[in-house]
């Protein structure tokens, strides 16, 4: 499109990318948004796909359907390989796109701290495929246990280790406990699913470390009520087909035989961060995130912005901003508005992004959640209702909202998780 | 379970297996049902998963959830490898199960008439994975076309060849036409999806050959109205990455460049048929189906029944029974009742299965279908409403019925297909 308009390219159609596109939608520019997937994924509910309540399509919406009314916007399905600074080009596997302004919001991926071989054994939860793989493994564990004769093997199949006590780990552990104690009741003739052992291993001294302490305590009590064993100040230091080696702060180790290890700890920035460093000399932090200036651009390149999980930026108090959707959305909107103003010829010098924390929340099982809404801290059923409505609000596409709400109601009333499929069964081998 | 009860084993949890289990549910027996998948799949709606209207979980229900109230029934996830006649055992990969009566309902799979290499290029539509693969390919074709510059390549990407003019082929071709002409409108900036070419290749002289002629003619008109090109008396005789070689009755050939070939022709029985022949000496027909006696048992083994797609049996007029759900359900119920009566000591000699044809139907697009209900033949909107209610009635699990109905209404009102995900993108490479 060589019509002389300012060309903006957005990389990633997660929360960051979509909010940048939204901020830019009425601008007189040529906007291109590139993602390697054809859908926006509502990651906060991914654990519900992994545990059989929702289907992948319920929390995903095609990017080009979301943006079809944005007349200035072109959607491309492509894989970004790097940035060519000299020619102001974004390189894709499929070709190259020229840009005048670039907003990078590619997100993050699961980190195994250098032990990439663990990925096969202990799947993380970042993509739709991760979620259906975890779902297949959880369900296949019970199926295989039903066929098994040897007690030790049954015990290994019915032992679940969740590494990481952040929101994802807490939500996964709670959901697995409910599957074992409620959903599967009366469905097996040989094993008793309720005998399953669910371990939640957390390195820090409490669950949900970014949350107020009272909410952490509440989450712990709720999980324990569901029968989850919580190991604080413990870490999974090795995983294998047989199980997980768990070490406490004192260096004492125990080996837990388990066929089901889920990895909800450790996140690293998209590899695009390293590509950007190679191209621009920008600095990366330990997690591979790009250190950005207060206006979310990178040093020496005021037209290149990094927002969301791949950006490393401190708040006014000098604390690093967390890798959550709220930060990505607010940074993206900020960067988008900045580009709009620049195109309009308005002054943008000296602008600084400032984050407004609107709170955080996590569910623990069917009708219980903890919610930190700043002035208000909710737990139990009120927390769950707050969680429910806020999540529904942010799900893209009206039909998905209805489908999700119906399936939640159904689950609430019957304990039945309606999306209990083992697909691609070769991946579920335990 | 060595409690002296008569042991019945059912293989397969499709329509046949479930109806056999239903017929046997109150009997004083030990019943085991084995399937290699953990869910019953409502195959008649699989094309709606392949074309993005429904999610896999909407047309699948966990076998053990369906049967959890059947106290005499044990569900196993296992892969059957053969039958050991001497020891009355069914061999599984996972072990062996003894039986007194055996009901085999393993169904059928896609046949490439000996050209198994075509499977990668021209996927069939038999499993959930087939459906999500086809969905990924259809969507990825449009995505790749949007990135492409060379007109010939764009044309190849936007040419869809459906081989086979039975219900599946008709339904797929109609749905693809609607995706191209309606769903994707306004979503692309470079290509015009409505320019897509959709070919339906049918060997016979009309579509839907088992149906009354007037319905075939109506289906053809409806598809042509949607812009589908129909090639009757033509066959795809070779397929490759580049496209399909199509030959007519006179032996004239044309090569159609296409990145999207779908295989809706050719079905063969489960390989378990051959295993059964090796074990019992029973006869197979050309499609690998087991020739059964009028009571659905195999010659010389009155306690082994074969029902559904793997059974070969003629009706009273000497015509082979078709491979449809109705036949499987009725045969399975027949065999199940026969076993119940035998266990109760009632005479079962000389019983013969007789098929009652309740009609057949196929949809053509959003609000049109042909339905042959015996005395009544419906087309257009009435046909579609009949199709809709009959299909809803047979979907297992109440929540799936609601979810399917909502998504149909949504699609009916907006043309929007809400499950448009390219998952496992490495499979979608064109």
C-alpha cells in the first residue's frame, strides 16, 4: 500500500495487539496486524479448556473477524522472524512488510529454565494445543489407571504434580481436584478417582505472591478443602517420565512418582526480544524481555514500541510491572495513542506510561475465587461472581460470551465438564 | 469379574455400540464396552466441525459419562487387536478380556482404494482430528492467499475440490461455498473470498445416490445456487500437492490445480474385520465387511455378532444394507435383545434382523436441506427444520443439544461461524 499514509505494523493479536489496533482504528494510517495464529486467545480461561469445561473456540476469536470493521486495518497470518532496522522492514517467513511505526506485542512462552527436554513431560499452559494436550493427559491418566492392575502404577497415574503456585497453578490444581472428587464420581468401576493425589509445588512462601496476603491464605485454605496438598518453599528441580524430584529450601529432596506433571511456573519473553536486540542493540532483562523507555519505545528508536509480556518496565515505585493482561492492554493503548498523536502532528515528547492496577483475581474450584479489586478484597462466592462477570466482559465476541456462560452454569449445576475429549491421543501417552 | 454372570463385550462406542449397551442395560450380565476413543462421536455433524460452526466437544460425549448409570457396564479405553476364539478372549493392546458373547461395532474408515499416500493430501472426514485438520486447511488456504502475490497461486489456494457426492460431500461443498461467499465477506483486503471455486466431483450420474431422484435434483440446484460446480460421472483418479486429476466416463482427463482436496468418497470396514476372518474363517465382502447371518452373528459362532458399518447383510429384497447410523442402531438393538433373551433362556433360533428405513437427509447450506422421510419428502426450509430437530434429538447429552442449537441460531442470524480456529498449524500447510 504505497499511498503515502503512515504505515503502522502491530505484531501479535493478544491483549496488547488488539488494544493497540483499537487505539489506532480511526487514524488515517495503513495498519497491518500480524500474528502467527489466526485467532485471539483469551488466555485467562485457558485452564478451563485444559480441564474440560470450555472448548478452545469458546475462548478464541478469529483476528480478522474481530477487526473486519476497522477499515484501515489489514490482518495477516504470518510468522515474524526479525526486524530489518535499516530498511524499516519487519521480516516474516512469508515475506517482508515495511513500517513507519512498529508496535511489538508478541507475548511470552513457557520457560523450563534451560531444560527444554522437560516440555514433553511437563507441559506448560500457553497455547490452545497446550490446553488440549493437558486435557488429554489428565483424562488419559484416569483411563489408564482403570486398565491397570499394579497398585504402584495406579498410584503413579493418579498423582498430579502442579509446579507453580501463581494463578495458573492454583486454578489448575483446584480444577483437577474437582475432576477427581466430583466430575468423575460413579464413572469408574475399578479405581476411585477421588483417591487421586494432587500436589501444588510453590517456590515462594505463599501462593499467589503478587496478591494481598489475606487472599493467598484464603486460596490456600480453599485448595486444602478440595484436598490439594500444598508444598510451599518447594521446587520441582527435575522431572522425568517417572515423576518429579522436589526440593525444599533446606535442600532436602523427595521423589514423587507421577505420570502427570504440569508446568505453571516460569515464563520467558518471545524470542523476538533477542532478534530485536540483535537488530537494535537494545537491552534485555534476565527473562529475555526488552528494556523499554518510559514511553514504551526502545532507546534510539522512538518509532519502535514494545508492550506487554515482552516489555520490561518499572512502575513509579521502581517495581517491575507484572506480565499480566492489564499491563499489556494499557501499554498498547498508550503506544497506539502516541502514534495517532504523532501522525496528527501533536507533541508527544516526554510522555510516560503509567500503570493503573485494576486488581487481580484467581478462581479456586467451582464457586470460589479470590479477587483483589484494589479497595475491595473478595473471596468465596462473591469473589467468584466478580471473577465471572469481569471475565465474561472481556471475552471477545458475543456468542462466545453466551456459550461460556451457559457452560459455566451447566458445570455449576451438574459438576459435569462437557468438553472431556482426549484428542490426538498419541500425545496423551503417559 | 468372576462372579459367574454371562460376560458380554461390546467393541465400539459409536451408534452401534451405544444402542447395544442400551438394549443390555437392565440384563443380569457383566457388560464391558471398549473403544479406542474416550468419547462417542455424533458423526453426522462432523462436517460442521470441519467448517467451523461447532466445536468438537459439542458433538462428542464421554462414553463413561453416558453409561455411568448402567450398573452392569464397565467402560474401557483400549485398542482391540484381535479375537482369540479358542479362549473366548478379546485381545487389546492393553491386555485381554474374556467374553461369552461378543458384539462388534467398530465402524469404518476412509478408503483411498489402495492409494494410502493420498490421505495426507486429501483428508477424509471420519474423526475429530480429520475435522479439525480440514477446518485448518480451509481457513489456512484463505490466509495464505491473502499473503500471496502470484495470481496462479492465489487461484490454486482458492480452488476446493470435494471428491464424492454423497451426504458428506454435498454438505462439505455447500458449507465451503457459504464460508467463501458469506462468512468471510469484508474480512480480507487483498483477495476476494467469493471468487473461490468449489468443485464437487461425483462418480455416479446424480448426487445423493441412495436418495429419491427428486431430492438429488433439488440438492444439485441448491448447490449450484451457492456457486458450487458439480461434475457428475467424473472421478478424481489422482491427487497430488498440486491438485487433482479428474476423469469423466469417456476417459477424458482434466487437471485441476487445487491446494484443497477433500475426500468424501470411499469407505472401508475397520481392520478388525480382517482380524475376525483370520480367527474364524468368516467371509469378507469387497469393502472388507464381515458377511453375517440374518441374526447378525457370524457363521459357526452364534455368540459373536457384527453390527453396523463392519457388517455386510442384505435386506429382504436382496439389496445390501447401507452404512448408515440407522442400520447400526437397529442391528445393535436386535443383537442386544437376542443376547438378553438367550441369557434368560428364551428361544432365539431363527430370528432375523429386518431393517426399517426411517429415511435419510442432508443439509445444503444454512437453511436448506433435503429429507426423505419415507412418505414425506421435504426440501428447502422445511427439510432443514426436519433435519435440525431430528439431529438435535439424537445428539447425546442435554448440554450439547443446547450448545449446538445456540450456535446454529447464531450462524443462522449472523452467518458467523464461531469455531474458526487453525489449530495444530503444522498440519494446515498447503
